[in-house]
C-alpha cells in the first residue's frame, strides 16, 4: 500500500537515512529512528479523524507493513509509528503516548514483555497488546503480569484483531478463550482453597506459602515451577520443607493443614 499523500490535515513521513520526525514536532522532541514511519499525533488531528493511535513493534519490516495495511483497511486506526526493537518501542510509546501499542513478543534488544513492563510502569495510560504466533501458557501469563491488556495471535482475522483492539481501548482485556478458561479455573481454586490468606503466625516462609497455595489448587510440581518461575528441583525442595514444618507426609495432608491454619482464631 502506498503512503498517503501529505495534506494540511495529515502527514506521514518515512525518513530515509536521517531523523524521523512528526510533522508537528521539533527535531529536539522527535525520537531518533531513521527507519520509522511516523504519523502526526497532535490532539486536534486525532479528534478530527476519530481514530485510535497505534504503535506497532515487530522486528520484521514485512510483518509491520502487513499489520499497518490491515489496520488501515479495518479503518478506525492511525499507525503513529513503527519500531523494530523493544528499546525503540518504549521510546516511541513514551514520546507519543498512543492509545494502543501492538507488540511482538520476540523483539530484539529488549523483548516485548520487558518493553511492556517499562511502558506499563512509565505510561500506564498506554494499553499494550502482545501480538505473536501461538505461545506457551507461561508466556501469555508473563505478558499479563507485565501489564499487557491482551494477547492476540497472528493467525486471527483482521476483523477479530480490530474488534479486540477497540475492546482494549475501551478498557477491556483481550485474551483467548483457552486462557480465559485457565484464569477462571485459577480464580475458582483461589476462592475454594483460600489462596492468599496467610495466618499471622506460621512456620512457613512467604515462598513456601506461595508453593503451598498452588498445592492447594491441585497443581503439579511442573505447573508450580512454571507459575513461580522456579526449577522443579527447587519446588520439590520447598515441598519437602513444607511437609516437614507442618508435620505431614503428603501434599493432600499439607493442603488440609493449610486450611486449618487459615481458620479464624487459629493461634
């Protein structure tokens, strides 16, 4: 798709071998990114167009072009800038403060999830959506913990992507049905087993309670290692310590003991 012809209302610049800058920004304000495609972001232009501003982060220029063309075709979106790595993505997000950032997980220099963490901390009004090929459940959960408002698959139709981004801009989350089902199951397990409720007096350390919470939720050693980013050997070691401190001989007995410790008035 060819670039839009510059007008008094909209200018899109593709800088070649120099400093890319917004048509309304001064050289001192615009980030140094020669390869970027930049569009104006002043409030009056955005209000007149009624479009959601999006920054796209992907290491593949063909992928960035495909995303840009698809969102242009979907209408309602304005691609403010494109970044080829995580460092530039953070820089641009902090500079332009768009409504949305669409980021590939596998970004060089700074991966997409790490970039998401920085954006969420320094520009919480910017909603970050991860956009990648199917990833492991662990990666999806890491992205949500980092502050992502959604995790979309590159195999989705452009209509679905557009709807998801509009939902995120409206304050909703955009996750797959399978991930939503997993999160609901985790929530139910928390409610049933009192996860997060810890007695004031307890022989267990904070980390051991985290492991015990997941044992109460029925998770295996492997699942606990994934959830807490620990090795399976470390989880096994914590489990042995929990059994010893609680004076029990099985995971089921440990879960029962945890329930007793959480009872009101337990000394």
